[in-house]
């Protein structure tokens, strides 16, 4: 089964980009007579329905070659076609009904149309033949799928019926008897031991090497791997251990090949024995791979980053299950390669008068049932281990990720399949049971291999970037694992019975792309768009960096203008990169104009606020009412502008918090820009003194304090105003212009300190609010107080008397 799957995969790879001999001759027109013969033969075979699957597959390959020829012939348009079409267009539109046209123009139009028809005739013929080839290929695919479905749902003799058991016994004993008879004939021949004697030294050497490598090779490599993990402290120890672990397969496999070579050199093997030896080599490869995969998925040592989170006992069970499942898969391969191929000949030799086809079917059902039942039991237990992995992650207090959830779902599906497959085989649907249990086992095998490869790529990435162990969970290894899963999808499809031709058809449709609104989007055009856009984006960023770091700082443009130029250039560069990428990809967006117009209405209503902020951002970048570094006040928030984007503006308040303000609020609302144009700004400090203070003296002191501060500008000069009589004080204001308003609070604090010091020195009082409270009818309040006091004295006397009585 495994070699057959590998052969099918190689066939897929060889047909992904088919290069046909017929397709290479693009300069020569297709041979339509030969095509007619091939097409007629294909139609006859499909009508009769008697052709074998192999014959239909070969016929399909021929039809695919012809289809490639017709597709290229249809695409290879004669260069003169465009010239003729341009000439016809130059003659002007065709006159309407009842309108006359100049006879010379009409004659010329007729000649050009006849020439155009002749030039387009090969393409039209190729298109018709292409449609016929596609129809024939679809017919063959439908026939093969129907036969595959009928075979899958065929009801075979039940293995539970004892009547069918003798057929299996006859088949097994017949194969053993045939091999034994052949081996006896080889041994009893006249020159039976001549080759053995001639090659005895080589045979002994090969047998010794084989026994040593088979018995100790895998264990030696396990010990060497543990030595690397234990002794090496560098980042590449896991990579070295993984690569060295492959020798656990290679060394014993070399021993197997050496042993088989020794047996073949002995000259004692016949044709049947040679066939068995070839099957044994495949089984050995499967079994050794199972040992290796089990050791990687379920390591013996406690490894923190093991692929599956299981305890030591469960990991030991997982290794046992993996090896046993590999053994069952090898036995299944042996049954498929040996018994099913030789069953009819063996049974016909023993029971020539019986219904051989029924006997073969019964024997294969009986022999396959134990393999299916044992494999289902092992797979069921493996599914429980997969579910335990997810449960262990949850019990450890971690949130299960995508991988854990997927493993849990695979475990659940495995449990259901392991129950259903033996039941189908017991009823008699052996083909369906085989089509369920063995692809499931191979899919689990492939999933385990993907887990191991993903872990290996994470370790390889850590080694490449010289990072720590946390780097294995970064974005690059995750993307590499995702691409690895995508690359394995064809393998999964082949495992579950997909035909190579189906995969080739899907690949062809994938390459041709998808038509969306008249626009053909293919992988090639998408990759071209991505590459061109990425190049344009990087070029834009490079130009922005050069302007911002080298060119603009040497100009007289202020910082806000520099930022506006850099931002505008960035948006323009991204837009141009998108336009150039679309043109380079060959995407024609004209056919999407109607769709875009319809969507724009919905977008306009649904994204009205976003569009409004976007337009406001552009206005801010062009008009520049505020720039980065300005001190602004908007909506009760005050801070320094840190960044202006097309949707919002970010300011940093004085308590170091960031506020995101939509650009529409800056355009439609009231904004105070304290540092627009320059950093000069006014500071007003109110001061109050007690009534009776000499106001001229206060004015002189305050003016002296203001003039002596270094940030207070003398032009315009500071001023002190006596602004009025307050309820508790005489009110003054110090009004100054600061050279840098950003230090407004600091200057106000320093001036207040100096005012307090000077007023203390000059014995000038800074009043505080005083209030006199007048009571109406104070005599009534006095009488009430006397009554309350008398009641309190009576209560105290009663308490004293009670105390004396108690004593």
C-alpha cells in the first residue's frame, strides 16, 4: 500500500505540469483526422462500457494530451487578427437599417470580414475540439468514479459465516505449498548449492552485518540521540538529535537489505520466494518507520515540548500502539501484494470445478477480517490517547489551542471509525471496511509525521536566528507548519482514494484561476500582485525614510510640514503601488465598475463615520491647523499632538496618558492650539490683597516680580491691573507674555512663590473669606437652652438616687 501510494504521488508530480510531445509542436496545426479517430474510439469504449480501468486511464492520458494541444491552439491567436479588427474599426460603425453606405467602404468591410473569419477559423475549430475532449474526459472520469463506488459498496461473503472459512484455509495452504514446493525443487536440484558455495564468504559477511545492524543498530542510534541531548548545550542539539534519529531507520534497513541480498546470492530462492523477499523489505521499512515515529511522538524521556502532552505510562503505550499499527499495516501490504495477486491461480489449481471468483472473494474476506478487527482495536486505543492529550492540556490550566482542538477532533473521529469498520467487515462490506480503516491509519501516520516535522522546523528556526526556546512558537515556524499542511493535502486525498487524474484536473483549474465578475483571478496573477505591491510598498517606505531622515531636516520646512509631506507621500505611494500591481497582474477592473458602484452606496452608509474621519485626516494634513508637537485643547482634553493619521489624531496629556481623537472632531469642533505658529503665549495670574493695603505699592511689587522672571518677555511688556473690589479682597491680575508657553505652569508656580515671599517681607496680607453670622430672636434660643439644661440635671439626679438604692 505504501509503495503504491508513493508511486501515485510521483505520478501526480509528473502530471502537474505535463509536457506532451504533441503540445510541444505549437507551430504545427493539430491533426484533426488523427483526433477524430481517437475521439471516435473513446466514444465507442464509453458507449460499450466494457473497457477495463487501466484501458480507460491510458485513453484519458491521450485525451489530456490532445486537450493541451487544442487549448494552446486556441490561445495562440494569429497576430494579424488584431490588425484586421483595427482595420474594420477604422471603417466606422456599420450603418443602421435603411441607411446607405459608400460601395467602396462596404466592399472593403466585406473583404476584411472574410479575412477575419479565415484567420479565426483555426481557433474556432480548436475550441470545438477542446469542448469535445473535455466532454470525453468527463465521461471517463464519471465511469471510473461509478466503478469505484460500486466496488466500495460491494457485498462480499461474510467472514462470520463458517462456510467461507475453508476457502481462506485453502488459499493460505496453497500459497505455502507452492512456496515450499518451489524451494524444495531449488534445493534438490543438481546445482542447488553451487552458488551458495561460490558466494559463501560474501554471504557470511552480509549475514553477520545484517544480524548486527538489525539486532543493535536501532538501539545504538537511540543511545547516540540521548547522548546528544544530554551532553550538548548548544541551540542545535535538538536538530542534531532529530537528524541522527533517522539512522534508527537507515541502519536496520541496511541490515535487512544485506540479509535479503545474502538470501538471493545463495541461489536457493525461486520466483515466489523472491517475491516474498521483496514484500518483506517493504514490511521492514514500514515497521522501522513505525518504531521511529513512535519514538518521536511518544518520547521515553520527559520532554517539555513533546508533540503530545501525555504521562510516561501513556507515552509507553503510545509507542507500543504505533509499532503494532505499523506491523498491521505491513501485514495488510503483504496480503494485498501477495494473496490478492495469487489467490485466483492458487484456488483454481486446487478447485478447478468450483466458482473460483466466489472462493477468492470469500477467502479474502476471511483473511482481511482479523487484520481489520485487530487494527480497529489498536486505533480505538490510539484515539483515546489523542483525546487524553487535549484533556491533559485543559487539566493543566491552559487554554487548548488550534492544534489541541484538532487532535481532540481527530481522536473522536478515530473512535467512531474504529467501531464502524469491524461491523462493516462482519456484515460483508469488506471493501468499505478496508476503505475506512486503512486510510484512517495512514492519515494518522501522516498527521504524526506532520507534527514531528513542524517541531523540527521550529528547532531549525531557533538555530537559524540564534534565539531562545520561545522562538519556536513564533510566526515563522507557525506559517511553515501551515504551508506543510497545505503541501500534504494531496497526500491525504490520495490516501482516501482520490485518483491522480482528479488531482491533476483540480491543479489545472487552480492554475487557470477563478472568474469573479468577469475578472480572472489566478494564483499567478495573485502572486504577481503581491510581489509588485510589496516592492512598491518597500520603495515607498525607503523614500519616506530618506526624506524624513536626510532631506527634509535640511530644509526650512517646519516639523509639522515635514510630517505632512512624509505622510502624504506614504499614502500616495501605497495607492500607486496598488494600481501598478493590479496592472502588472493583468486584472481588468472595468467589469467590476457596476458592482463597485452598487457596493459604494452601502459602504457610504455603513462606513460613513470612517469616511468622514478619513477625509478630515486628509484636510488636516493639507491645511495643517495642527501639527505634531502642538499643544492643543479639544473637547475638554489638553495635551501634545504625537501623531496625525488619516482616521484619528493621538495626543499625550500632561499626566502621560494618550487620547485618541477622531479627526472629524478636530475639523467640526472647536480646537484651541496654544502653540500654533510659535510657542509664545499669555499667562494671567490673579492675586488678592486685604482691604486697606496700599494698592500702588502692591502694583509695584507685582510688576517687579513679573519683570525679573527670565521667561517673561519685555516686548510686549508685562502689566499689572487692579481689576476691582471683591467681597473679601482687592483683586489684581499679572498679565505677561511668555517666550515658551509650554512652561506656563512652571512659570505660574515660580511667580506665586515669589509673591508669597515678597508679601511676607512687606507685611501685605492675603485675605481669606470671612463671614459674620447674625441670629434672629436670640432670647428665644436662650430660653430653650435653659429648659434643655434643666431636663438634663433632673436625669442626672435620678441616676444618682438609683445608684444609691442599689448600693
